[in-house]
């Protein structure tokens, strides 16, 4: 059986299965372009279960493209706090401003115009175009690549752009023109809930099992093929929690690079000589020893927290003192520092009790 024919035969049972088994998700119940777009950006690198609450809060606060285009960056970052990969949010706003300036505030309705928006690549453009506008273009993400590789017994490396392009071209030939959005979502849903990664697919419940080469040949452990990731750079860092009269010090990271433009607790590599002196700060040590780890795509931070109380409220330029209310409502502190939050809250609450 040719590859195209195999996928075409799988389409009818796949769509029927999706109709019966699709998860109820807020962006599916109202598939307007803006909602589909925001959900797809949030879902990149993030699990569906984690996204739902963020999506609903985002839509409640910024219900239209015009709202997203105008929101202050700090407020946008606070809405995004916890989702990570903050450039996704910045690109959302850049694209929203493009829509306002270049399309009169109306979401573009062609694949090419959608693709031209900031932060939107082949996959996201395909998802929006097919789901929101019924345009028959594929949306090829990791789930889809895995499903196709197993159905076809394809041994090509799915991390290569050439493989992604080839799969996209193949799906262009088989995507049903009447139901392109459902087809793309069905492929993604199958990969997310049945054709699971790491050799653990639920083949007994798969609607396209009879067409799957990997299942028939018991090769689901081997497919898809993917080159191993490069090792990460390891950094040992000390996080300085500086307290003064019920507030904790924050500083803003540079506009470019890792965690660009976000607020953080001051920190330095362990090997850096006396950063407190360099910051012209001093304090009485309260405690140390709390440790945490955070993994970025290319860097891994191993951190130790040191809590200090300062006598002076003087801070370096650009730093701020933040109380519990400001931390809750204003400043977006990335997940890398989540491990210190209970300690920070304990000291801030302790000060509230003293007052």
C-alpha cells in the first residue's frame, strides 16, 4: 500500500474517532481565529491541562486583538507568568500590533498572511488556517510527526526540517477539504492521547491500528526516530533574597537573552567573587541552604538560595522593592525561581505579623 493511500484510508476512522473522543477544550468550543491563535501559542512546549486556566484568564483580561496590542508589557508578562518561554507572549503582542496596523484590526484570513505574523511558523499557521477558516493545509507538530512515522513505518529523523517538510507535503495530498480543522485536530489528539511517545502507545484503543506499520511490526518502541539532544551547559548559581521592612528585592533582566526583560531575584554564578559588594549591598544572613534546579533548553541552573535582611533601602538602579501584593499582581517572576517562593512568602508574612 502506498503512503498516500494508507493515510487516506485511515482518515475516515480517524475523523469518526475524533468526533466521539475529542476532549472538551475552551478554544475548541469557540474556534474564533484569535482564540485558536492564543491557544496554539500557549500549547507550544506546554501540556493542555496546564494551559486551560491560563487561557481562560488571558481571554477574560484580553478578549480581543486590540486589547492584546495595547496591554503594557509588564501586565502581559504577569498574565503569562508560569507558562515559560516568554518570547511567545512578546511575539503574540508583536503580531497583534501587526494585525491592527496592517489588517485594520481584522485577523488575516489566508495561510500566507497568517504565516507572515510574528512568531507564527508552518504549524501554527496551518492550525489557525484550518481550524478557524477551513483552509485545507496541514498542521504538523510533534504529535502529528509521531503518528505519521508509526503509521507509515517511516525511519527518517523527525527532528530534521526535511522530514517535517516531506510529511507536510504528504498530508497536503490527503487532508479532507471538507473537514481540514477536524483532521488536523484529530491527528494531534491521537498523538496526545493514544499514540503516546517513548514507546508507550495505547494501540488497543487506536482507531487506525489496522493501517499502522509500526503496530503490525511491533516497532512502536523504535519509531519515530529522533537524534539525541545536545548536552546542556551546567551553571551553579546563588540566589540572593534581600529583605527590607516586609519587601524583597527584584531586578529586571536584560532585554535580550535568557528570560529577557523579566523580573528576578538577584543571582550570580557561584564562582563570581562577592556579588553583594559589586552591587554595593550588605545584610544580615537569615538562612541559606534551600536548593533548586531549573532546566532551560540549552542551560541547566543548579541554585542555592541565601536570605538576607538589609538595614538600608538603597538598591542599584533599576531594582525595586516588592511586597506580597506586588509579587501577586504586578511583577512576573519566572518559574526558574519557583523553588524560593515559599521561603519568600514566609518572610513577607512574618513581617506582616510583626507590623
